[in-house]
C-alpha cells in the first residue's frame, strides 16, 4: 500500500484576503468564491455572508454541488463572499459583538477570564465598510450584478441584517436573517421596523427570508433532564426567538413591495440550524423561488 504525504485541504474556486478599513483598525478576513467561466451578461448575483469563518465553506459547497445540475435543483451559480476575521476559529466573539450589534449598544462582561469587556453598537460602521469598501473591491475582482445582491446573518448576524434592512434598505435586494436576536436590549429594532413601515419611498421588489430552528424556544429531546435544563428554559422565555422571528415576518409580509417569508426549520437548535439554513438561503437567493403566498408563508401555530 502506498500512502501519499498529507496535504492541507483546499476549497476549490475560493480565495481569502485581508482588507483593512480606510478609517483604521484591524483587518477583516474576506473569503471569496467566484464561479469558473464567463459571468452572465449582467454580472454574477452575489451573496454576502456574515460570520464568514463559520459558514463560508458550507455555503460554497452547497452552491457548487447544486448549481452543477440546475435542471435538477433549480439553483444557478453565483459569487459568495464571507466577511470574517483573521483567525482559524469559527468566530471572533469580541469583534463580532461590536460589528454585528446595532447602536446604541452597551458594554458587557468579558467572554473569558482576563479578556476585554465586550461592547456592542458598531453595526453601522461595519455595514458602511461592506457597502463602501468591500463591495467595490469585489466588483474590481469579478463582474457583479449590482441589482442582485443578498446578505445572510445568523443570530447576532440576523439582528444586524434586519437592522441593515431597516436603515439602509437599498444596500441589498435580498435580506436573510436566521435566528435573529430581536429581543436583544439596547437596539430599538422594533422602532426601526416602524420607521421602515412608514417609509413610502422604500424600493419595490425587496425579498426577505426570516427563519429559526424548531428547538430555539423549547427544549430539544436530548436537552430534557440535562443539568442546565432550567437555565435553558429561562433563556428561551427571555429570547422568544421563534415567536419574534415569526411576528417580524408577518409584519413585513403585509407591506407593499416586500416579499417576506418565515420558515421554522424542524429538528434544529440555535446552533445546529446553520447548515440547513445556509442551504435554504442558497435556494432562496440563487434558485427558483415561488411567491411567498405559495412558499414559506408565515406559519400560524
């Protein structure tokens, strides 16, 4: 038996590079996948992923596999961009708290012994970086369809996506918020939603997908009887992730020019929901998607 030397695994068609904000500060690790071959005449549709370290590879493989067989999947190819941090870990919890937390924000205890205080409230600067610095860099590297751009966020990232939808609506044509932490204090997200509702000048044709896992507001079977059962029940009662996500989708789906859907993803918790939600988002943005009235209609239970 002949065994070749071990080699690092690479992700085909994908590269990374670091991009520092013009205003200064630490760089972001950008993950970029561009399809092979010539782009469409109008440029590639493009999906931006928050928490890029954690979700980029899953999204790329989901798109590559399905777009290779569009008549079997309904999914067509496009560009994927992950926005993350210079680390091999899936998350930089301190930086993401600042970047994804809408203003005005607050200060919280360190995530680890001896670590820095955790601050929120930097989402506007972060979204400005994506719009004013990252998007032009991606457009420099490949042909992009500026009219077909989406953003995906999970948990705090889902909160950031909804904040972006309400405060800079024209930045993306599609907005995807998975398990958004709508309950989070010091964000006034519901007030921003009300302003969005009153804005008669918002662009038409907005598409919004909001989803949550089945076990984000009640215990999964394997959690029943666990030592932290009471703590989890209290956290569910405080966050009301499923109820608030569904209520937000129902609220937005009643607005003119907004096609908003809600999906309850069966069998998943707040963290296990990610792979299914990523694939669902690939199909929502890159694939055939009937009107909300025929698919993913907010479910009343």
